[in-house]
C-alpha cells in the first residue's frame, strides 16, 4: 500500500474498470449461454421430430415384420401342402408309368380301342350338337308358346269383355220390353237400339273371325300373285258413296304397270277397306283423303293420308293392338270394333311388309306401308 493520497483515485478507477469489464464478460457469457440454450432447444425439437418419425418407421417395420411372419407361415403351410401334392403326384406318376408300361404291352389292342373310341366320340359330338340345337329350338318354341299363351289369355279376356257388353245391352232392352217397362210408343225405338247393338256385335264377330282366319291354312292356300292397285280401285269405288255424302274428296295416285305381289286377295281387299274406310270415317266433313301407290325398287309403297281428327300422341303406341280405340275416336260417335288396324298390320306383316303411322291431333293421319313384289327371274 502506498502512502501517496493521489494514487487512490487511480486505483479505484482501475478497479471499477475491471468490474465493468467483468460484468460485460459475464453478459457476453450469458448471451452465449442463452444462444446455446436456444440452439439446444431447437436441436431438441428436431430430435423429437426425428424420434417421432423413427418411431413411426419402427412401427411400420414391426407391422411389416408381423406380416412377413404371417406370409412365412402361409408359405410354410403352402410348401407343406405342395410337398403332399408332390408326393401324391409322384405316386400318380408311378402309377401312370405302370399303366403306360401295360398300355405299351397292349398297343395293338389299344390302337383298335382308340379308333373305336374316336369314332364313338365323333358320333357323340354329332349327337350332342344335334341335341343342343334341338334344345335351343325347344327353348325358343317354349318361349314362343308361353308368349302365345299369354296373348291367348289376354285376347280371351278382351273378347269376353267386348262380347259381353253388347249382349248385356240387348238383353236389357229386351227385358224392359218383355216386363212391360217400355211404353207401346217406345217399343220400336227400343228394338231399334237393340238391333244397332246386335249389328255392332255382328261386325265385331266378323272382324274377330277375319283376324282368326288371316293365318289359317285355308287363307294360306289362297295366296297368289295379285294386282294391289286393281283391288284398291275396287274398294275405293265401294266406299265412294259414303265419302260423297260428307263432301270428302278421295284422290288416287296409282302408278301404271305395277308388278304383282304374293298375297291373299281377300286379305288385300280387307287391308284397303280398313285403311280407306277409317280415313273417311274419322275425317271432317268436306275433308280429303289422298292415296298413293308406287313402286320403289323391289317393293310397292303405299300411303293413305287424311285430314281428319288425328291420333293423340299417347295412343300411338297401342294403335295396332286388338280392341284399342283412341279416346277421340270413341268420342267422335263413329262405330268401330277396335280390330281394323290389328287386321291391317297382321295382313301386311304376313305378306312380308311393314306399316308405319304419323299423325297430328286435329289435322290428320298418314299410314305408310310397303309390300314386296314378286321377283322375276
């Protein structure tokens, strides 16, 4: 220690400077420590993520390991089964070798048997093909038979309904007269109503008989070459008076020298009668009917168009069904059996042709059909 008073402040300043340096050093160390702690925390977070991924990978590896163990078990089981099959195949192969040895020792006899077997197989194959064809034909026939049975049952129900209503009406009229409920002055009028229902009934029966005769042997026996245009003229002449009474104009456009078609003449007359009479019946007074008949290549094409009441769109799908009449046809007051267009379609299709229809409600209807002509050599 010095006795110089002037030296004390310098010593104090030197100590204070050393303290500040120490504090700065400690601050720097703290900063470094904080940075190290932050880095350590950051590294630990990365390690946690890496550990989690490692754990997931380990879990997947463990699952795969278990799956591999299961597959190994299955493989061992399959190998064991294959070993059993291999032993069985080995036994079978041994037996086959023994059988082959026996067959070789009897080759000539077996050759004859093989020839006989081949012949028998060929015959069996031929018989099997015949049976398969017969089975197919039988299946088709059974299907058609079921369809025909369904059609027959439906037709029977329709016929019963259509026949019962007029008969019941006639019976009702006659019962009223017989039981004295009809005054003397009204008896004739009531009888005339019964007669009209009887006439409708006869028309229905006539159409049903015609529909039933179309495919009969008797009808097929009358098939011959016929001139469709000539029969058209005949039917138009018969219907012309009814058209004139209502001021309906019937226009014919029939090509000359048309080739004949092969069909039943009575059926072609019925075809024209139904189409032309419908065109007149469901026409408006003062309307027109346009009929065309021309040749197009190897067929005759015909059109029957009218300016009448038309056909509702919802009725088009059932137009050719038995006993079907569109609502506007019923409301027109015109008498009909609902069989005419069914007869037309059946006649055309049996002659090898087709028919289509187009109609606009309130404006008219057009029927188009074609028939194949007789091909000349």
